[in-house]
C-alpha cells in the first residue's frame, strides 16, 4: 500500500496520470483453480498460467521456475514457482498430463506474467490425461465470486 501511495505522489508531482485497478480481470472462456491458476483448453490440449488476480497480489514477478517439456504434471500439485518482489509462490497444475511446451520467454522476461497473464504470460502447455478434471474447476463467474470472498477476508 505504501508503495502505491508513493507512486501516486510521484506521479502527481511529475503530472502523470495513475490508473488504480479495482478487481483484477477474469476471462470468460477459461477454467480456474482455487490456487489461482487458469487453464484454456481445446480437446485434450491445455494452456496453463496464473491469474491476473494472483499476479496482482504477487507484485512484480522477477523469476519463474519452469518445468521441462516431457514432465508429467498432476492436478493440484506444484510444477514450478513464481518469485516476485513480495514472495515466492508455487504454481499448481489445474490439470493432469504431460507438459508438451514451456513458455521459454519467461526465463528472460518474467514480467510477462504481470503484463499479460492470459496471453503472453502463459506458463506451460499440457496434453491432458483426463478432460473430466475440468469439471472440478471454477468457471469465470465462480472464480470472480471466489476472489471477492477471499479478498473480503483479508
């Protein structure tokens, strides 16, 4: 909070406009885990990343620990980590399967997770074992409500 206040004062002094975000964005056609990962799916192919809500709470991402292609991931289990200026957080897989691609751009540009969590900041692509696992994840409305309730507790 203090850093936002400082940034606002600095921006005011420099006569810059500052955009204060309300609630983070949620994309409609994705599924969400309660650990704040999203999954975009097409058949058995899935793209996984962390949500805008998660990156907003983490702050500036400075490092992403990525798995290697070929690694097996399990729904609800950690496959990597995100390190920010505030904390380090595990990244859990919302689906089970085999990692078929890793976003190598995150190695040199981890800030893509902050700038574009649902597009350029994706983390892994997975060939899912069981598409039925998607049924245990939240849709955008459920996830929005989940985040609002979680934020109200803090």
